C-alpha cells in the first residue's frame, strides 16, 4: 500500500527525480561524498513506486493523473498502462545497477565531476520517465528537451574527444526536437488539442487532410533521431565511444529505448493502426529503413577494433530490430519490437558495464587487447558472455524470444527479404561477438604490468553480474510479460490471436 492514492504514483515518480536531482547537487556542495547516497536512495524509492504502479495497473487497469486540477483535454494528464509502467520499472532497475557501479567508476574516471554527473543523471531519468508517463504531446516535448539537455552534458564528460561528439549530438538533437515541435504544431492546428487521447479521437476525421502526412513525417523524424534509427544515427557511435564508461552505461540502454517506446506509442495509440499501416506508408518506410540499418551497422560493428565503438554500432543495429517490428505492425512483429526494447536495455547495459570495467581495471579497450581476459576476470566475462549470447539471440536468453517474435512477424508479413535480414543479422552479430569471445577465452593474455589481475571491486562487479543474471531471468519469464503486461496494453488490432 502507498501512503497516497494510486493515481498519484506517476507524478510521485517524476517529483522524486526532480527533487532528488536538486538535493544531490545541494548535498554535493556540502561534501562530495554525500551526493551518491542521495542518488541511490532516490532511485530505490523510485523503483519501489514503479513496481507498485505496475502492480496497481495489472490489478485495476491504467492510471490517470490530472495536473493542477485542470481536466483533460485542456489540462496536462499523465496516463500509464501496464506497458508504460513496465518501461519505468526497467528504467529504474537499470539506473540502480548503474548507480552502484558509478560510485567506483566515476571517481576513477572523472572525480572532479562526480556531483555534476550524478545530478545530471537524475535529470536525464526525469526527462525519460516523463516521456513515458505523460499523455500530452507538448509536455512530451518538454521532457524530450530535459532528457536531451542532460544527455548532452553527460556525453561531454569523457576523454578529450567527448565534447566534440556531444556538440555534434546537440546540433542533431536540436534539429530533431525542432522537427517534433513543428509536427505537433501541425497537429494542434488540425485538431485544436495536444492531449494524446483527444488527438487520437479527432484524427480519423482528418485522414484526407494533406497536412496530416507532413505532421506525422515531422514527428517520426524528430523522435527517430533521438532513437538513433537508421539513417538518423550519425550522432551515436562517436557519442558512445568517447563518453565516460558510466555515461554510456546509463544512456545506451535507456535513452534510445525510451524514444523507441515513445515512437511506438505515438504511431499506434495516437495516429492509429489504420493510418500508419493502410492509409500512409509510414510503417513500410520505417521497416525498410530499419532493415537497411540492421545490415549496414552490423557490418560496421564487425569492422571496429575498439570494443566500445563496436558496441555503439551494435546498438544502432539492435534499434533497427525495434524499428522493423514497429514498421511491420503485425501482432508478432510488434510483440518482438516491444520485447526487444526491454531486453536490449539489460543486454547492452551489461556489455557497456563490462567494457567500462575492463577499461578502468585492466586498461584495455581494443578487441586485440581483450585477449585472455576471460581467465583473468572470470566473473566479469561470464556476465559478458551471457549478454553477448543474448545479443546473438540464442535460447534461453531474453534476446532469443524477441528475435523469435520478430522472425515470426517477418514471415507473417510475407516479405522474404526481411526474413532474410533478420536471419542474416543474427549471423552478423555472431561474427563480431564470437570473434571477441574467442579472443577472450582462447588467446594468450597480453601482459600489462600496470593492470591488476582478477575481477574489479564489488561495486563494479555486482551490478554487472546482476544484469547478466537478468538476461536469463527475463528470458525465462518472457511468457508472463507477453501475456500479462504487453498484450493487454496493445491496441486490439495488433494483439496476438487469443490475447
């Protein structure tokens, strides 16, 4: 039981993150070591509230909270279904793991910026959770900008190339935000409303209006750039490669996945299934661009020698799976896309935590330098192996189930080139991960006197192992998620038969 009505849980989560960010900076000004406990406590409370919110929704249906006493559609409304609540749980859980890891990692990499990093991390999470919870198109833009501004600051914390990569993202991110704002401006002119449910109710009467395709194209381009959908991904590889280890570990698994969830929500819950699949070619364009991105960026990942850069290109390819599933818009493909949003968050966070641990503890960054580390850091690379196997899509890891649904979706669509892309992409993923695993476990280690042997300290090791275990647990529990959370939350037209 919560000490306030269940309908207040969504706003409680955003307020906790807002005040937590302010309190973190204030505590850090008093003493730097005070900031980290504030962040961890804030995120633990947020995780508890998110779990309570999910259970309340599974038990009693979606939650709605109106801000300021102004009823929707005039006022701003928070609307959360089971799927949105589960995304918030994933955000909070991954953030707790990264925060535990950050205590040692940030102090090793950027000790003078620890307080700023922690405050900006909570600000980033505020923006991302707000994007999931809000039911208002303009309020979504506000949270979009909050998360982006915090993301620019976090990505600039890294080596000497990080500020340049962050500046490039700032330019492209601002362009994407402008596209989205122009798009909702068109929608407001067309409908006179910014409330998502109200816009969804009014749009069927406007399907013949020539301004509607322009509005949808602008919104999809704006959110697609933040999602790093191909070919709007240009900012991502450099940003992930040169940012600090902890920055990449929090942004890579969460930010693009939340944006993908928002894209799915806008296309299917606001614009409507008929509009994006039958009346306009939105879904087809998205599917084919995503398929091209999967192939191109998987090839780029194979060509990389820096492990973080390889994982960055891998992230673009994996987002392509999500775009492919959304674009095909049949029940199997869409189920796979949503599963992959959530599964990839755990897989990629684990992989980037390992890359950060190896860079900080063993002083190694390249594929060649990873040789023999499986024997030197056994628990670290046991977790890495689980996450890598999940990325390839082998059972019983969570990655297998999302790719299985996507494969079924491509088969059901009758598009055999897309079936070939999904199959070939798993082989390409296997090439760059198994090449790395072979070096890790079979090649002789390269001596580095300054690098201590053994796994890193517990603060960095425990979150990594927890995420590796989560890859298995989410795979074994995927049936519960699909039947109890995902299918009831989807529009009836894109639910699996029998749901």
